[in-house]
């Protein structure tokens, strides 16, 4: 099984079980991102993708959430996470490559939906460190345009 944790229908991936806390499409499963226990058994997933979810998880729930996702992975299963890199955003703002409006959009999300507000931004290396401490091997990491993607393997 492959899981794709999404926040909007445009992030759906064919061939994946797409999970959204607020689905607006019939082929998307309603479910909380922070705890997949009611949706997936431990060791059942070849892949868990959360490209744009980490920034929306409260910092005090980040480690328990990552532990939950990792438990769902089969041996050699992959956890793919992404988010906004706060250090790169700060650097871009300081160097004048970003203005206040763009930096705020990246940090807090620019939309009118009250539940879709980012609660955190992390450095890519911080998330890598946490994932490694939880037992995954970092297979790949990319930082581009103020965003990171990390692939960890169980």
C-alpha cells in the first residue's frame, strides 16, 4: 500500500490511498494526518508521502506523528516528507530575494481557510535529524526554492 497525505484534491496521486482531513472528493479518504492507526495497519505501507503536511503539525506533535507514520512502513518502506525551510526563508528575506508578503505566505500559508494554517516551519536538517533518530536512513534530501523534500527508508 502507498499512502499520500494531502491537504487539497490537487495533491492526489493515482495509485495511492489519498488521505485528507477535509476531503472534497469522493475518492479521497477522510482521516487525520497525525494518527493513521484507524486507517492502516503497522508495517503495511511501501510508502508514506507527506509533501506538504509537516508545517501544519504542531511542534509538540511532530515526533509522535513521525513515529506513527514510520510504524506504518514495511521493511524498506519509504517515508517522503516535505516542507518550507525556515532557514532558507529567513536567508531569502535577509538577502532581499523575498519580500515580506512572500515570506509570510511561505511561513503561514496564504489562503482564506481557517483550518489550513501552518503552525511551524523547520530547517531541513532538523527534520533529517529527527527522522534518523527515529530509525530511518536518509536516502535523499533536496532543498530548492525554499522547500525541502526528504526520503527516509526503514
